């Protein structure tokens, strides 16, 4: 066994939260961005992102994420603000962009449908690429995309029930419907060269669409490259030497850490297991069997439409090694009514901001 094969698989997390005031109204983060390392503004005004560094163990990842979220929450308490771990803002509030050339260009390319992206808050898990196994890793994490159902955290868009995974419906299907290569899950890849060819073709299409929409070509190239012009849920990231898994919603930190732990465990397993395509996906001691890509997309459809109410999806995730019963996707607690008015949306945001604060304080009382 080489030295690298015995090393832990490093993993990191990026999680987005809506910022609200004491009345549950969406607001800007203000000085929350200075409360901890790893805190950044997002492209819309009321959204904040908290990142960890690459961590070698789940305990280290959990400690760092909870510490950073805790610092932001303490500052938020001083400012009478809260962080909301829901995948959409649930109500019909206006979501304004921050000034950005990248956002301006995307709006030209995607058109009015870019409005759907403004209502999405998600989680990104980066898992360190393993030498010689990056494509296996990419394909296996693609096969695990339906696990998004484990953290579905909002069924609502603009106060109406949309799907169990409203964010995924908005982001993948409604926003990028006319440019599906930009935002939908890509099929399995044979090798790194094929992945790079796909990136280049996608970038060329994006650049051409931007120019056709009236954006200067140099402006596009100054703001986007092949890797930064796609938002597909699973990506091979040369910039960070990771595979980025962008599938899940934002949710409570404990659920995110649990999910990242399983992804890292599966990737570590690839060092000793064979990967092949079979009719039924499963994880065993000797191999990782991924279903045909068409079958994966069927599970993804179920994850977005029905979430864990789908028995077939639950069985698939169980075969892929997930402890399904350990997850508590919030969306199934919220979908008792089909519509929310503005007051109900504010109450719901406050309720979940308080829930996040309680969970983080309990885990990290200092």
C-alpha cells in the first residue's frame, strides 16, 4: 500500500443560508461576513455562504463547520438577524442581485428563467480527487446524485408547493431548461479527456449564447472559463483537485456532515473496490455497482418529485450504503399546505432560523 493509499480522503463543505431580520424578512448579511473565516456573500443580497477548509476526518469537519456557523450565529444574535437553513426562501419576497458582471452575463444567457436560480440555497461537498481514480470517483458520485433526497429542505417556490425538492426542480429544470448542458446532471464519463471535451463544448455554447444575447465576447472570457461556466451537480474540479458534489439542499449542519462522511467513505472504498455498471446499483465489499445512467435519472426524478416518500428510491440509497433512516429531510414536515402567504413564510423562516441556532448551540455551547 502506498503512502497516499493509507491517507484519509480530505473533504470540505460549502453551505448557503438565507439571512433574515427579527421579523423573518429577508435582509442583507451586513457584518456577518466578518464574523468567521470562510464566510462570503453570494450573488443575491440575502444569501450567505459558509465554507470549511479541507478536513481529513469527519470529527474535524464537524468541529470546524459548527464553530464557523456558531460564530456567525453569535454575531447574528447581536444584530437581531438569523440564518435560515431552507433550500428556498419559501415565500414570494423579491430577491435582488448584488452587482456582478457574472450575474449580468448569466441573466443575458438564461433570460427570464434566471429568476429561478435566485431562489436556491444549496450545499456543496468537495471530496479530494484520488490519484488514478478521479473518473471512477466522478461516475460514482454521479450515481449518488439521487441522495439529494436525504436533505430536501423546502417544497415551496413563491409560496406554492412545487416538489419535494423545490430547489432542484428550480435549478436543474426550470432555470436551465433552454441550456440543459449548463445545469443538469451529466452522463458518466470514460476518461479525463472526454470530461474536458464536454467542458469545452459547453463553454463554447455558453459563450456563443452570450454573444448572441449582446454580451461582448471579451467580457464573457474575462468572467468565465470552461470550468466556471457550468453548474452541473457533479463536477471534476481541477482548480481544487476535488470532485464537487453540488446535489443537496442547504439544511442543518449535522445532516450535511453525515452526508459528506458517507461520500468520503465511498471514495475511500474505491481504492480497493472495482467500479462497474450493472442493472441494480449496490455497494459491496469488493465493488461499487452503478446503475445505467438512465436509471440514475429515474431515481433523480423521484428524489425531486417525491423525496423519501419513494420506496424505490429509499431501497436504492440503502443498497448504496446510506443509512436512510438517519436523515430527516425537512421538506416532508413542511408540505402539509399547498400555499403560504407572506406572514406564514416569515414565521417559517424564523422557526427554522431558531432551530438552526438551537442545534448549533447544543453541539457547540462555547
